């Protein structure tokens, strides 16, 4: 019998007030350090 295990996401970063930060974005001043995302094509029915 094969068991399937899900991949667990890592811990969320905490904000200054101690609550979890749910955003996953790059701030504008750090954006230049990251390459742009590749364009992808949609197929009909996708």
C-alpha cells in the first residue's frame, strides 16, 4: 500500500505586532533583485 504525504508550507513571517503576515510579495525596492516571471500560454479549456 502506498501512502501519499502532502507538502507542508513553511512558517509565515510575523509582522511587527506579532500577527502572521499572509502576504507573499516582493517590495518595490527589492523587485530589481528578482528576474521577471516567464510568460505562459493558455490552452482552450485550461
